[in-house]
């Protein structure tokens, strides 16, 4: 799946992601640096994105787009979301 299509699909799913974040996603899920993701990698990225977004939303009760958490809370959230 080419990167442009990934961005379009993520946008249609309701995610507004910065170009920097997209590059981070590519770095993790595109090990051959082809500027594309396999379908399986895209699904893995979506599952993690949804999981972390849900955790973020639980903490962002006023919907400000930012939260304050301790390092330990952050690490627990990340480790709870990995598969």
C-alpha cells in the first residue's frame, strides 16, 4: 500500500496525523524503506493507533488534545497496547 493511500485511508478513519507522525509510522512498519506498507503492516499500525488513541482519550477528558501523565503511566499504556 503506497504511502499516499495510507494517509487517505487513515484520514477517512478519522485520524488527522502530521507528516512527522507518518514518517514515524513508516520508519516502524516499512523496514525496507519503500515508502509503502504491506497490508498486514498497515493493519498492525491501525490496531496500535486505535489502541493508543483509546488510552489517550481516557486521559483527555476535556478533549484538549493533550494530557499530562507520569513516565510510569505512559510506559504501562504502551506495554498494555503492544501485541
